C-alpha cells in the first residue's frame, strides 16, 4: 500500500467520506466511548500532566542523542546473535526484506500489526513475489480479507466497518455463524492459528527498541505478535529510527502512557519484550533481523518539526479531532490520518503529495491537549502552512492577492473604518441562508449558491447567515451602548 492510500484528490476523498453516514456514525460512537475510557484510566495515574511531562522529556532526550542510542541498540542486538540493517529509503527496506525472504526460501509470512511495514509497502511486494502473507491482527486481517481495504485509524484500522459487514467478509471464508463479535472472533482465531503454525517468517513492527539490551517492545491486545515471534524460525522487525528508548525503565513509562491513551486501559493484554532465542529457551526466532527505517525521518531532525518524532502512535489525537470525526481516516489519503498524520505525512511524503493535510484542521488545539508526550500538533500544522505559503509559494494567485489586499486594508486606519461600513454589502452576497429574513435584521441582500475562486469553499461547505445592516452591526451597537452609559 505504501504511505499514500488513494489516487483521489483531497476534495474528492472528503466528499466521499462526508457522504458515508455509516462511517461517521461509527467514528462518533468510538470517539465518545474512547473519551470516557481514556479519561478514567488517566485519572488513575494521579498527576497526569506530570506523566505527560516525563514522557516528553524521555522522547526529547532520546531524539537529542539518537545516533548514540541507535548504535548502542545495534551493538546489543549483534551481541545476541541478531542482525541490524539500516534502510534510508522505503525501497531499501523492501529490498532487505526481499533478500532475507529469498535466502530463507520462504513460502508463507505471517505479520503482526505494523504501521512501518505498511508505510514501506511490504504486503504488495509479497503479493508480487507470489508469496502467501497473512495479517494476524484481527482488524488488519479483516481489511486484508476485504480485498486489502484501506485502514482508517492507526489503532483501530477497521473502525469504519460494522459487524454485519465483517460477517459478510467472513462468509467468503466459509463462516456460517451469526454477527455476534465473540462468535466471529472465535472463527478468526481458528483460521489464524493454522497460519501461525505453518509460517516460515514472522514480521513485526516495534513500539520501542531498548538501547541498552537490544530487545524490542511490542504492545498488543490479542497476543498475535507473541505468536508471530514465538513460532516462525525467522523474525524480521521493522522500526522507525525514532522508536527507541535508553532502557526498559523508560519503555515502561511510555507503555503506560501509550496504553491509557490508545485504548483507555491501564495495560493492554500483552506487553512483550523480545529478541533472538537464547540457547536455553524453547521458543522464539533462531534468526533475528531488525531493519531500522529512516524514510525521510532524518529530515525532521534539528528542525521545527523534530517534535513530531516524539509520537508514540497512540491515536489519541484522532479520537478528539473534529475534522477526523467527519472525514474519517480515508479522507486523509495517508496511512497516517488525523492530526498526527497531517503533520507527519508531509514530512515523510512531501508537500506535493500531502500539502492539503495541514489545512484539514480547525486548529482547536484538542490534539495538543490530549497528546501523552506533549507534541504541539496544532502549532506544527501552522508551521507546515507557513512553509508552504512563505517558502514554497504554494498558495494560488488569488490567495496571494487576497492576503495583500487584507494587509493593505488592516494597515490603514481610515481604509479599515471605511471597509467596516460597507463590508455588510459584500458579505450579504455570500450569505447562503435561505430561511425567511428576520424583520429589521436580516432583511436585505441575496445569496450565492456557488461563489467563485477563493470564496468557493464558503458556499460549498458552509451556510452563512445574512449579515445585519451596518446600523445594526456590533460596532454601531457598542457606540450607542457607550453613549447610553455616559461614555463609560
């Protein structure tokens, strides 16, 4: 699949998502229920803001010393008999995996949920190679069985599907049961167990890599990652270069923040630390490979966007975002949706592909407030907009003209006062309210159903009430009020 998930334009994706009422209803329900669970689990921590500050300090410290910790991690993996490979691009990451797969003469691969493996496009590569690949995370498995449908959330990939849609997908696999989640989960468990037992290679992501012992940390609710690690003789781990911590002590702090922010639990069902199988152990991989992926992450180091690399992929920002609530994950056209995706996707994929996403935000700041590691997401969205407008000059001629006119108007007191007196005339032309006018207030002006150029989005997506006459405006009312109060 890769980072980009759609060939449609941003407007086309949004139009499609806005008309998907079933998806919107599912997102609203999920956001509301997750809010309750998340806030309750955070209260158990005591001073949540102090925990956030600690998480931020851990991530910032690690990023400030990233080369040192990556080198330490690589050395410790090698001491245990494992292998570490550094991939600067997604193509290099795919080639490494391909070489290992061919060397092992593998026929079947089983994977646990991993954003990085999706980012670099492993599944399409395996299909092209004629290999059998199975996603073992239940949600990802459902999407795969539905002709590789796109994920819509980084924690709940199939949140846009209801139980009846899932039932139909499973019926294509021979399922004959009801739409009860428990019954369908048992069916999926039976199918997946057979794949675990016959896989040649297991592939996982990495929540955190532990620098001082060379182990990886995985967090799941289903235990599928444990089976991906334990049964196949070969394990391949793909991790973003920033997903590293100094020691298990820091990993435990971040795990606690992650679980509460992602699913509203004190701790998820399975928190696993893994590496190459030791001689005295009965299960685990005999061959252990870690591929550390850059894929443009290093471009953010030392810049105003470095703070985005603090992200622990909890998805909390998606669960409070009003824009995500309406357009869902598919509206973003990236495997990383929501506020975190709107910041991260242009870093990884560039403004040409993802320049629209920083504008998919109300800048309400809810994402920043909920982030467990205190990433200033709404400020970074503004920073992206600034880069595109000031440095890349990606704004249209009409927008540039409009901004110059606004600067001229607001820069001159006489001109500004004049415009205030006549602005209601222009505003009235753009009003889209079709209800009967209110006597003495909204009793003038017309409306445009299709405004041109820069004003287009106002009429396409907003219903503007007809403005009051100048004499009924706020400033005139305020002057009269001051006069009535004796100028006070």
